[in-house]
DNA sequence: CGTGTTTGACCTGCGC
DNA sequence: GCGCAGGTCAAACACG
């Protein structure tokens, strides 16, 4: 018992020493914890800042990405400009105005037109300064009534030197214009002798991949039929057969797909629409088309420029359409012009081969 | 040989 | 009137 108490005393004696060491450890641990808490706090703040920066950068990145996407989208627009020289104007002044107008409309169209087409009414064609007498096919000299009255400009991404628009063109000149290192090529329609239509092809100075094709005048002959033919099964509407889609929807789908995937189709479409609009704006006393094309030219009328920007998908059977043709063609494109999509497509019957 | 392209010269309109 | 720029002509050349 005595022995036991001695041991307890020893323990009791030793206790304070043990507690102080533990307390010291505890104290140091507390200090460490406090420091770690401080560090943790700092790290949290640091993390918050990093997170904030990250969010900010993310926003910037998304904005930049969106901007780039918009730019690409804009660059891939098929730009289509119409013009006429009905009166004498100050060309340069109007050109500036038209450029501003075009940019404004490009922005508007970006927001409103899902089709990706730009149709700009433009009155910037320089006054028909040279009403030169042009030799017709018979070698006679005939005064052109208004050879450069109509002018249509088509902008499209195209790596090839020219766009295939279904016509046969003969190059008659090339010139390096001021302000653009890319030479401008001058073509004349060689489908029919005496056809007053000309086109100018030039690459955009800002973006070499953009080909600016400017058409001038009206064809005095049918435009050759080309490769873009819709499948007849798609054309023929068959409501009794549920497996076959509504023809308009099929057409719409086909055209929509072509539009969204093929830049050359965009350019061809632009040309075609321009043709529609041009025809619509002209009094209707036109000869109906004979429909025959490609005779008597020794095969010259076939497309030769295989390096042209793909084939012309959309070929009007006749460049000199009647207004009813125009209406028909316009009806086809109406669903596409509207952002509402194919569901609202009108049920306009489309004849076989008519597009 | 026929047809299309190239390219330097020429023409025309416009601004100064 | 002059110079400049855009558009056109036409001879030379290339190609199939």
C-alpha cells in the first residue's frame, strides 16, 4: 500500500512536467492551425480571384469565339447586289454610300436571314459611260439599247479562278485595279453571238478566298440547263403515300441542305435569284424561250472550265422567265427566305424539271 | 485549224 | 488640258 502511494506520488510529481510539454505541443499545434487557417483563408481568396479571372477569361473567350464564328459566317455569306444605271450619278459618292449600306444590311441580314444570302438593292453601277457600238454576230454594228443596265454582284467563297454559273464565258481582258492586287478579269458571254452580258471576276482584297463576280446586262438567249436536278420522286407530291415527304418539304430540305453545305450552290442561287429579281423588274414583253440550247455552235457551249468553282447546281431553264415563272421560282424559295423553316412551306406544285 | 487566253496598247470618262 | 483609272481591243500565243 505504501509502495503504491509512492508510485502515485511519483506520477503526481511527474504530471506537471508531462502536461506542460503537451500544452506546448498543443499550443504549437494551435499556432500551426491558426497559421494554416490564415493560409487557407489566403488560398481561398486566391482561389476566388483565380476563379473570378477564369470566369472573366471564359467570358472573353466565349465572346471572341462567338465573334470569330460570326465573322466566318459573315464571310461565308453569299452576297448579292443588284443595280441599275437609270440615271447619271456620282459614282464614287454612291459607291461609298452603297458600301455603308451594304455593311449595315450585312449586319441586319446576319440577324434576320437564316438563309445566308444577301440581297442588296444597289444603285451604284457607274453610269453607262461607254454606250459604245457593239458588233453583233453578223458583223453589223448595232447600238445597244442599254447594254449595262443590269448589274448583279455575287460574292462567294471560291478557291477556283471563276464560278461556274451555267454559262459559257470568253475572257477578253484582265486588269489590275487600283487598291486590289488581284487582277480583275473581264468575261463576255459566248453562249450566243451578240449576247451583251459581261461579267467581271475579282478576288476580294481583304479575303482572297472570296470571289466577287459581277454580272452586267441580260442574256438574249436561254441559259443552258445544268446539273442541279431534284430527284423526280422528290418533286412529285404524293399525299397518299406517307413514306414520301411533302414535295415542298423535300425540295426545301434539298435546297436547304445544298445551301448550307455548298458555297457554289450559294453563288448559283444568288445568280438565279438575281435573275428572278432582274426579270421581275423588267416589263414583260419578252420572247418565250425556245428551250433549245446548244445547237449550231460546234460543241462550244459545253462547260469547259473544269477548274471553275464546282458545277452550277441551280440552272434556270430560261433566263428570260415570264413573271409567272418568277412567281413560281419565288414560291419555291419562300420557305427558305422565312426563318420558320420547311413546316410552313406552301404546297405549290412544282412541275417536273421546273426548279 | 478553231477556239480560248494573255497582255500590251488604246479608248473613254472623270477629277484636278 | 493633263493625268489617272477602268474598260476594251486585238495580235500573239497556247491548246486540243
